[in-house]
């Protein structure tokens, strides 16, 4: 790894470390996923004010790495095109 690079380790793996690091990374990952989903939904439907009523969305080619939290934003979602 080059100078100034950072290394993250999941779990302890027999090394000393802060177990909170895994929690931090998990929270960061969920936050990044949430932010990316908001960005994508806004790009796909910029004029929809009430996301809670949407039943379908087309995310094909939008770079959604994960849709794990999509139902939080679109609770009535029935169909997703990935």
C-alpha cells in the first residue's frame, strides 16, 4: 500500500484492534448506501414529491450498488427494474 493509504480490517483476526471499527464501517456502509439511493431516486424521479406512494421504479444502469434499504424510501414499491 502506498504512502498515506489507509487499511481497514473487518473483525479482529487475532490482531489487536478496536472492535468498534467494524461497527463504524457497517454504519458508514449503510449511510453511503442510503445517500446513493436518495441520489438515484431523485435523479430518476426529480419531480415526485411523495416517494411513499411510488409503486415502481427503473434503476437499470443507474449504478445502484445495493437496494437493501430501498423500501425505507419507497414503502409501497412493488416493481424494480435493475
